[in-house]
């Protein structure tokens, strides 16, 4: 079956990249590894008389240029390597399919496919039409865009110049940024929002915020940003999260994740009340209730009246107050809830665990940026249910 693709008379002449007509140079044998075991395959070799470049049209047709592994096998290896450690992946392939490959092979193939997927999704973003035509049937009532960061453990040489979180200044991780896009059409009987089933897709990488901004913007655009009647950006109050929202989604309603807001309230209570646990708990409950009611100004007003004497605590309290003041419009949880909107960034946080944590943050793991980004790309495509899209585009 393969031989049919690899050799035989060609109807059309083959051209080299340099424009010259290629000449047939006989048939060469290649040993292919397939999911049915090794298969010898004969295919015609063509060479350019001018620049000596070589092409095997059969390899191009079968998608085995520069590799001896069939697409089916590569697909299995990529999946195995993206699901668990490369060693586990190797064992799975042996048990499920009787295939003998090394852990290093699984790593190499998974990494290469991850890189190709990253290029594929970037090209897809870049080729997207700049404007969507009007398609009223396809309007999206409500689109959410949410993103967050999570640390990935790195090899020491990948951490040169990276500042650590702690006082000793030694970083062990680099931040991967992960974003998700999902939609909502309806609420339940109690008015709580319902995420559209299977509507969540992911995009992420270890990269600078500016670069990631275009990635998540591209993903939102692919999902129909232009056709969304309403857009909500959900995130913690981190500076980069806010900056990206202002730059790429100025039309969006911006909401700070309720649980992050609560943490800030707790931190504020701690600085004001000190070590009296009971008092601290009472105040916290009261202010959380005010927060739920969207009454951030009341919290600020009360906090200002009880500023501590200790200059360090006072400073800490003022930082929290400033945070609340700056972000108060993004904390009107009563209004958001009344409109049936999500107020928590649980989806992207769960994504940080399932897309990145489960595979990249196992104990003892140390990654290169390149390797980690390839696996993140693979897992984003997989968890977005887009693996088939990718393989189909390759076949095409
Ligand atoms: Zn040539």
C-alpha cells in the first residue's frame, strides 16, 4: 500500500525550491516504524541538478519527511508523553500497543509535536480575518476570558537572572501563563451562571506578559470575540492581568476573582486587628458580607478609622486599602451576581492544575523552557479538544 505512494510514474513534473525541474534518481528504501510494527517502504528520490537539493514526494504525501515514524505512531507518542512522564508513556505504549520506543524517543516526539502545534495555532491566529462578517445566528451572548500564572520547576540554567519569590532570592520556578476562554448562555433556577458545556479552551506558555497578551487575544478572537455581545475578563488583581485586559479587551467588563478579593480583605483585617483571633474573625465576616454586597467604600471608610499605630502595620494596611480603592469597580459582586455572571476565576485555576500542574509539577521534575512550552502547547490543544483539528490540518 505504501509503495503506491512512494514510487511510480508521476503525471506532473516536480520543481525544486530554486525553481529548477527535479530529476528522478531511482528508488530508496526507508524503514518506517508504524503502529503495526516496522514496515520497509520504497520511494522515489528526486534531486535538483542545479542546487543538489533532494525531495521524496512519497514522504511528503505520507507526512514522514525527516522522520522514520508514521503519523499514527507519532500521534500515540505525543499523547503518551503529554499525559504522564516520558517513562510512563514508554511503558503505556508497550502495554497498550506492543510498541518498543525509548522514554527519550517519547520525549523528543512529544516535544517536536508540541512545537509544531504551537506554530500551527500561532499561524491560525495570524491568518484569522481581521473582521468577522455579520452572522447573527452565531452571536455569542456572553464570553469569558480568564488568565493566571503558575510556577513551573526549572533546571538551574533556565533560572539565571530570574528573581525568586522569597527573601533568599533563589528562584526555583518560572511562571507559566495560562488563559482560558469559555461562554455562558444561561443561568440555573436560582440565577447562578452555567458554563456552556465543552466551551472551555486554553492557551498558555512560559513567556512575557506582552507576548502572552497576543496569545490570549488570538484565542478569544478565534472563539468569536467579534461576535460576543458581552465580554467579561476574570482574574486576580495582578498588575499584568489588568494591563492585558485594558490593552486587548477594552470593551470587557473586568471582574476580580471573589476569592482573591476576600484574601485581600483578610490581609487587611490582620493588619488592623492584630492577634485577637475572635475580633479578627468577626470583622472579617462583616467585611466579607460587605464585599458580597459590593460595598467596598464602606470597608475602606471603616478601615481608615482603625489604622494601626505601628508604622509597618499602618503601611501594610494602606497598601491593602489602596488596592481596594483602585479596584472597587471590579468588585461590585452584588451587581455581577444579579446579572447572572461568574465572579470566581475557578475555571482558569482548575486549568492551571489540570493543564500544567498535573503534568509539569510532579515531584523531582525540572524543565527547560523549550521542553515545558512544547508540553504546555500539546496539553492546551488536547484539553481544548482540538487534537483532531490539528491532525486533520496536517493531513490537508
Ligand atoms: Zn534546486
